[in-house]
């Protein structure tokens, strides 16, 4: 805002004096200080010395970097694509930073008591001022058309001016559903793994989505070649819903040791953890294959491959290096004939280890395809 109060009894000052008047900031003692601040600036206007009330919001350089990473991954932003504005708002309940795209929205909330202010800045500002430091960055609105960011890089002052952006409409921003279920932090890892087991190019089925089955508490994902099912989660709805894959669940800036609350509205999946709230638009028209149809009961298996923890650790390190001629999703075969051999298809490279309990049957089982090589003769005894 730019309300002006005439000072100095309205006397006209010489132009030389007016131009020499310094800018002075007088913080309001009732403003609560940082990060929301309402200040008054002594400024010349039409030959008069006047007080101008300005809008200030302060963040840290470290927070600017965290916001940039989370917003980029949640909103699936690319360097050459369109980027949204970032809206900062302060009030009695704290400071909020929001950004939204067509199919995702993110909010960061820091508790506090501040004056009611709002500033919208271009996304590039976050990249300009980010650092792994807690130095303050002061955001100031000037004449409703520009935003000025000020901070210090060591002992050197930095001042950049940007065109003001349109703020996020608070009325259209998604809201948390009334019913949220609390889950352990491991659900973020499960959602990350599920997002990596998708195929956005699929046309017949919505394989670019992750299915969340409310009744069974399962996460299901497939790319048409491999199937991932993770169970044991609390989902506060009964039906199955689809959400597009997202990179946000692998983001290190999200807390990995706090509970994760999850819920949904008619249009959005809501995930809340720590100071972050993430909203992903539901895919309400896509079809998804029936995972239970492809998971056969154990009794129907012609062979069974049991792996002890030590062998599982060895496989996790060795299988990704089996040969594959750089072909995507090339199969790897496991021969069960008293000992287990995992073999790639283009060379004789293989990994052998003894069974802790020999199999009673000989059979062949195809594992998830791999496309890297292990040194020949790699063997575990």
C-alpha cells in the first residue's frame, strides 16, 4: 500500500533539499517484526516531504532455496516452460508461500503473528537470492508495479527489481479436506517408488498414475512390464483414486521424520507433512489395470525362490550391473535347479550363490528387467 501523510507542516522544500532527503525506515513496533513488517518511508512527492507506508515481507536465503526446489518438483517445472508466480502472505497465523499450476499446488506455512500483507514475486527471484545461509531477504512492493529484493552477499549489498506478479487467488487455492489420516514418513518413500514405476506414455491405461486403494490401504503402480504394490497405509476413503506421478515425493526438503497426513477432496489429493502442504489433481477419467488379476496366489506357483536377507543385499548390489546391451526393460532370468543363477542375455556374466534352503523344484522365473553390466564371473560363496 502507498498511503502518504504530509509531514513538516506541508512546507515546500527546495528541489536540491528534496533530492538529498535520505530514505528512512521506521518499523511499526506493533508489526511483530520479521518476516512481516509494516514500515514508513520519508519520501519526496511533488516538492513535499511525506511519509509513505510500504509493504515489506522478509524471508531467508535458505528458505528461498528450499521453496525453489519444492515448487519446481511439485509443479513439474522445467527451465524452458512457463513458470508460476510465488505469492507470499503474512497475517496473524504466520507467513504462507504459495504456488500453483493446472494439476498441482504447494503451500509452505511458518507460524507467527504478523501484519496482513501480500506480495507476489516471479519464480526467478528465488533462484537469484537462494543460498545455504539464513541471511534475510527483504521483499518490498513499489508503486504496485515492481518488487524489489534486497539482501547481502557477504559484505556486498544486492538489490534487484522485478515486475510485480499477480498473486495466487486464495479463494481458488485448494484447501485441506476435513478428514485426514496420519501415516508414517515411509509413505513418502512408497509414493516415490510408485511414481518411478509408471509409464506416462501409455494410451490405453493411465499407467502414468499411481493408484491409491482406500479400502485396502494399498499403493499400486505399473509401467506395463513390472508391478509394484505396497500395503499397510491409512487412506481415509473407500474407493480407488488415481494421481499423476510426481517427483515431489523424492524431494529431500520434505521432512523424513514427521508424520504424513493424507486425504482427498473431489478434485485433489492432499498430502501434509511439517510446514508443507501438497495438492495433486485426481485423474477422474483414466482406467487402471486390475492388479489382483496379475498377482496369482502362492499355491499356483510352479517354483518358489526364497532369499535370505544377506542374499537379498547381494542381489540388490549385483543385479543392476547385469548386461543388457542398453536395451530398456531387457529381461533377466533366474534358473532354479538347486542353486540360483541370475543371468543377463548378452554375455555369460552371472551371479551365483547357494540357497539357504534348496528348492524342491526346477523352474524358470523372469525378474524385473535390468540394463547394466556386472563383471564377468561375479560370484558369491
